[in-house]
């Protein structure tokens, strides 16, 4: 099978959870012997994944450019994966026209309409409104696609219950973790607290600001000698705001090796107030044996009633600070939470279990392509109308650009 992934950006696994997700997809399909191609309208950067080293061809493409059609026809992929709904909006209609028998797959990374609804709820104090403008676009994209990959079981349930997405249209495929035996630095070998996350991602910036202003002073009062080291890619412009050495809150910038960095710390803080999907920083905690203190938004999709977090999970600053202090000072409790994190990783996110499932899931969807499309009238209807509006707008822009040149 030949799979083309159209990325919103060039993947940066060392910078973002979304980049890590793309690497997981590439690795899973490559391990199954698939031929892979990657394309994006964005520019690659110094921290972008070295696709050539993985033996994956990469291409720079343009929106509103019929040259994409010619290139795609020659490539002739069996499967096309769109990295987030806005990429499907731009290229889905072109893929359908040029390669009508290619399986069109949307990878949401996380459910953007849920993240936006929570952000607005945080800002306004009003009830959660999932039926926002992003939902109109994202849910339409899910309907137009033959298959949608979801990273969170919670979001799978939300799509079924709130938006009535058919079961055949969505598939659960989370992060996969290498569960080979590891030796972690001991409790006594670690010190201080860590926060980490890309500052391109609004929930991470909000969490850092809220922690510095509200949560950290409570922890610092209980443990005056402790420090919080805040790491994040693309955060240099926030250094003046976040770096406060006298308060024990130190902005450290980008961590070149997130796992090697995190395993030096005793507690991982992730006080996220909004967001969606699975949080890469918490999986870093599992991979380094670093107990994490987080909120319900942070633990969502990771812990379950049968596999609980191991310590209290709360969105109240006093409760967050209390459990953080307890974990920092109590080695027995710290060890218990660390062990529970390993149980979560072992039972729910073992890469040896999950990585082989992706090629099988996509192969099954490819084999059932015609029957599923015939059964999904809403998708047919939305593709018809989306093609008319998006195609003609794109062709009008392209004609304008040609005239100007």
C-alpha cells in the first residue's frame, strides 16, 4: 500500500505532541511495509523530522494550485491521510477528483472544536458550547472523510453521542509507548518541579501563566527551597514574563531532549485548564517514571475508572498544590504514583499492541470503501456541496494569481 500524508506542518516530534503523533503514524505504516510520502504547504525548520533519513519522500505543495493535481495523479496513492481538518478542507476535494478510489483518512490529532469550546468557557464563564464555528467545519470534515482517527476514547464517545457520527466512520488509535524495561533515576536523585510543552499551543501558555500566578506560590510557600523549571519550544518571547528566579519559577526555554531533561525532576506539573486529545507531557512522565500532577482535562483519555491516575486530579489550585507537595515530600506516595503510571502505560498504551493496529484498520477500511461510502449519505451530500464551493473558490484564487503573474 502507498500512503500519502498531507501535513498541516512539518512534524517536530521533539517539540509537539502533534509531531509525535505524526511520527507514530509514519512508524506504524512503515513497519508494515507500506510505501510512504509526506507533503505540506508549510516550510520545514531546524527541528523538523528528518524524513529522508527514514526513507520517506517529502514534497512541498501549494494551496489553490492545480499543479498539486498533476503531481497527485502521478503519485497515485492508495491512502491519503489529512493532518487535521483544515488540511482536508484544502485538499480533500482535489484528492477525490484525482484519486477517487483512494481511502481518505482524517487524523484529528485532537478534537479542535472541544478545545475551542473549553477555551471560550474559561474566558466567559458560560456553559460549554460545542456547537461552535470550528465544529461546523471539523464535523463536516469528519463526515466527508472515509475514516477518522481519534486519539482519545472520550472524544470518540463525544462524536457518537453529541454529533451522531456513525461508528464505521471513526477509529480509536492513541499514542503508543515503548514498554521495554527501563531503569529510572530514584526519588533521592531527583529534585525540583518541571513544566514542559510547546508555546505554540495555547493551553500550554495558559497553564504556565496560571501556574506562575496561582498554583506555584502555594507550592513554594510549603517548600521554600523548591524550584519550578518551565521548558517549552517557541517560548522565548514569553521569557521576560515567565522567568522569576526570586519566586523559584525559572523559564528554561527549549529542552533539546525532553525525556533526558524530565527524568532529572521529581514531579511533573501539568495544570491544564483547557485543551483536548492526549497530552504528550503526561506520556513523557510515563516514559521517564516522573509522577505527574494534572487536572481533569489533562488526565482525560488516559486514566479510566478501572485504571485511575494514582493521585488526586483536580482543577482547583489548592488541591493541585496539596498533592504536588505531598508527592514531592513523601517518597512512598511518590513511588506508588510512579508505579501506577507504569500500569497505565502497560495496560493502555503499549506500542507493541497499538502500532500494528493502524495498518490493519486502514486496510480494512480500504477493503470496505465502496460499501461504506454508499451507506454514508451525509458524507456524499457534504462532499457534493463542499466541492462546489471550495473548488470554485480555489480555482478563482488560482486564476487571480495567474493573472497577476
